[in-house]
């Protein structure tokens, strides 16, 4: 009798916890990394955009290097942006961080920025700084991708591209 009860409980739990089959023709995005800007439901930092910016400013260890080099090369009275990217996986874990570039712009809300070439020599240093910053970051709400032909949304890996911006100069212009 004990064996029958044990067998039935294992059978029921196996049915409950087994993977569900998807409708025919659906595609699961294993290994595919989406661009967060193009997703209908991109990853979300759980504490809000302002908290994310505060996190960047508090954990980016390269401010001194950027400021010193920008001032030494005469790039003052400008906004300096440090561009980077990272992947939020389907579990909400940030990873795969990469430094992209350092750029400057005259306006805080400008959509474009001019790349500053003299930072290219420091790519390895900034890559390490960005890695440390992203690896300390907490979990996110993962992005959702639409399964083809099914209409259901599943968590998917997404690459987030962002930047840290700060003013180099005495008085920033009024917005």
C-alpha cells in the first residue's frame, strides 16, 4: 500500500512539475539576446529610473580618470557621457558588461554625442570599472518577448545600453 501511494504521489508531482509543451510552431529564444530599446516590454530596474541613475553615480569608480583626462585635453564646459551596455538575463540577473565609448555634448538632453578619441587607449581600464559596477547591481525585472504565433510573452535576455552623464566646467547651462 505504501508503494502505491508513493508511486501515485511521484506520478502526480511529475505531471505537475514537468515542462509544458508549447503550441506547434512556437519559438523559444534560448541563447538569443534582444535589444532592450526594440522590445515591447524591456527590462525594468525595480526601484525606478532615478534610483538606477543614483546607483550608476554611486558605483562608477572612473569619475576621477574621466575628469582628469577631459580637463587635461581642454574638454571643459561640456557634458561628458560614458556609454556602456550589459545583458539582463531571463532571470533578471545583470551580466556581460561592456564599456562602449566616452563622448561629449553641449546639451544635457541631446540625442547625439561626439565620441572623444583620446579615451580609446583606456578601454581596458573602463571595461573593468563597468564590470565592477554592473556585477554589484541587484536583480531587474526581466524583459518579455512575444513567442511567435502564440501571443504569449516569455522572459528573454536583453541587452541594455545606457550612459552616465556629468558636467565638466564651472556652471552648467540652464535647461
